[in-house]
C-alpha cells in the first residue's frame, strides 16, 4: 500500500521553521534598497519638520504607520487644525493608499500561509515593497522559511524609523529643502524599485498602464486622484493581461 501524501488532510503539511539564518538572509537581501530608503526617510523627516510636527511625532508616525507614500501624501495635505473631519480624512486617505497591501500580501500566502496566525500576522506589519520583492524571489528559488520575509521587513523598518531623524533636523535648519531635490526623493525611490519589477513590455503591461493613467490624471485633475486612478487602472490591466 502506498503511503498517504504528506500534505493530505489526514497528514497536514507541517508548519515551516522560522530560523535566524533565514531572518539574517532576508535582512541582507534588502540592503541594496537601503540607500534609496535613507534618502526617502530623510525627505519625509524634512517635510514633517516643515509642517510643524515635533521630532517625537515624526518618529512615532514612521514607527506606527510605516508607509512612506501614505505619510508623504498625508503630510503634504496636513491641515492647520486637526478637527474630527480632518482626522477622518487622514485615516481614509491612509487606508486608501495602503489598500495595495491587500493584493501584495495575498501573493505571500505560499510563503506565510502555513504558519500560525500569531507569527504570520505580526510579520505582515513589516510588509513593504522591497521585502516583498526579495521574498518572492526567495520563494521562486525554493526558499520556504517565512523568517526571510520578517528579516527584510524589520531591516526596512529600522532604517525608515531612524533615518527620518536627520531629515527632520535638516528640515528645521534649511529654509527651502527643495533646492536640494528633497521633493524628488519619493518618486526616485519608487522608479528605481520598478527596475526589479520590469519583465518586458508584455509582462509589465499593468505597470505601463497604471503609470500612464496616473500621469494623465495628474495632468487633468491634479490633487491625489492620480493615486486612485493609477492603482485601479494598473490592477485591471494586470488582471486582463494574459501574461
């Protein structure tokens, strides 16, 4: 009689081990992204200083939100007075921008799905694009240790949370940070990251459509509508693209 398969209902697949070696490997895998993230974090800190946040508030926002795009966009439209309506708008805008992590997180189910919730869900707090990209590569090459994703995310978390401090100090001291190109740090960081996602015109059709829709929306409507339109257009293009 043939033995039952290891992943059958009677013999469930064992939960993967979380090892320090994989954690360390994941942390090292995102090091090439760190110079860009440092510049991005400093740009955020500079903007926070110009908007009147304290240093403690600036670091606390990074440590609890950990979303560069959301933090930059929210600060760019930061109100003079934090009313109940303004706070609701900030929460809605943050949720809308970070909705992309629903789909990004779903792609990590093969790596994290067999782990218990008390391990996998806290790990998702550290989910950012560079750690996501390196984790997908790791899985494609046969890696199965979820600690790899955690290591990459924690490394990015530390860099993001701490490097806003020198940016804040610079923003408080410099009259016009834009003269040093601070306002270009965020788009430069994400454009550089797109290089890792590019798989040729056909396989990257969603990126092309999303970018084009965002640019057109920015030109026609302005504001932050380009984030919504670009994300929806790119997602739909990716769904209907056979590649």
